[in-house]
C-alpha cells in the first residue's frame, strides 16, 4: 500500500492515555476533494477559524504552489464518538534531509495559521485532546512546524496555545476598532488632517476615486498593474520577489476572482484616476476583521502624496462603518503600519516532535526561529543582516 493510500484509509483510535479527550478517532486525508465537504462545513457558523484557512484559498495554493514546492496535502480531521468532526488541520507534508515535516498550508501567503475548530470543542479543549489529536500522526510525520498562530481569534483562545510555544519571528500590528465608534476612535483627527491635505493633490486628478474591485474586469486590470509594479518595488528594497515563484501569480489571480458573499476570497481596494492606478491593498475579510495580504503603489510622481496611507484611511473607515472589530496590515512592524495599528497581535510558533528524529528537528527549527526573532528585534543586528543579504544576494 502506498503512503498516500495508507494516509487516506487509516483511522487511528485515540490512545488509552487520552481517555479524558472527546476525540475518539483521527483520520488523515491526502486528497483535497475528499476533505472538501468536511472542510467547507467547518467554515459555517459554529466554528472557529481565520479566513486564511478557507478551502477556496488553500486548495488552489496547494495545487498551484504547494506542488511546486514538493508539499503534499496532509489534512487531519478529528472526530468524537458519534463521528462528528471536532477539528480539521489543513497541513502540507514535506520531506528534507530525511525529516518529514508537516506545516500549515499557505506558505508565505497566509498571515495567520490555525486549525478549523468546532467552537464548543475549542472552548473546552484540554491537553489530553491535543495528545489524542497528535498521537496517531507519528507514523507519517516527524515534526509539526506550526508557525504564525494567533493566540486568540475573535476573543476565543486558540486551543494550540496549550502547546509549548515561542514568539513568532515577525510581529503583526493590529488596530482594534469599536463597532459604531466615531471616526476619531479609529484614526486620530491630526492624522486625518495630514492625509486630507495630501489627498487634495490627488483629488485634482481626473477621475480620482477609491473603490473596492467588484467586477472580474476590475480585478484583472488591477492585478495586471500589480504584477508589473510590485517587482520594481521589491527590487528597490532589495527583496526577493515572492510573487514570481512558480504558481503564485495564478494562485493570487484565482483567489481574487473567486466570489464569496458580496466580495471575493481576496478583496482588492484601490485608489485610481483616469490615467493610472495609484495604489492597491488586497486582503481577506470575515465580517469581523480585515487582514491585508499584499499591496503596492504607483511609480509615478503621485507617489509623493502618500497614496498608500490615504488608501488605508479609506479601508479602515469602510470596515469600521460596517461594524468590524479589528484590522491588521500583515506581518512586519513597518513604520506606516504603526501609524494606524497601535496594538500587537500575539502570534506564536509551536514545534511538536512526534518521533525521536523529530525531537532533534524540533530543537533545531526552534533555535533557528528564535535566533531570527532576536535579529528582527535588535535594530543593529537587523541592519547587519540586511547588509549581508544585499552583499551576498
């Protein structure tokens, strides 16, 4: 029997030491189509997950990007005694240097990683539940590398916060919004005045407007512009162009075109005039929170008027007026993010060894991640690392 077949067919009983757990059995699936019905059910009300774990986002990522990276689907579903699904982990499996590592799907394109949980089970989960969830996986995986997990989501604790954990390499600034609050509670009046002054220059442009892309034609046109401009912006910053990696552009285009409710799986907000696109911000929304995924702005003279900041003001007000509770601008503490986001999302990594080989791998990965975090938090070390990266390409 092939490994894939074994993964699909095996249903492992929870170990005797975890009798206190509600988990009765754990299934592992390597076929996205087979997992789809249960996965989509986890996106319905009564469940806890971030919009980054939607099937319509991760399925195309796995097919178009994950396969290029030699990552195979490794979808874990735990059930209770009545065969009701309690949690789904959307993981992908990689093998390197003889070590089998399972990570959350989505790679560099998901800000937050999390399981999809039955909300009642998530609220009551204990260490015995995690023991029962992980115990059957050791025959397939050496180590679980579970990175960039939010400590809480929509005011409910992430059950994986019970694991041994460490701070993620990068932080994520967050804006907490009071639903129905006045505009000044979201953005200070002084910052609004500065942005309004800058925007006067842009308002003189013919056809100047802010909008959320609503048609396929709009989405395609804006993405055509993005994939021309973003490489130049990343080259300016001496950063690798992650959007040029195999399958990534096709994945992004597909997700931005995929309908979801009144919007898309990835929504694109834009500032434009008749002559050019001035700035775009794209991200995911779930009715309570907007989270940015990617952005860029014009190379023309109009860049001098801070179009990205002006666009952020429009986006924050849009979601604030719709009763959203929070907004973030993605991983990294860039200065412009701090202008809007005064709080920090608590995000953590957990490296869970499942075999003796996995113990060594978990220690190595954990130490490397901890070292990178220290560099990021120390400006002198960070500047040195950046210089070395530029020097050696």
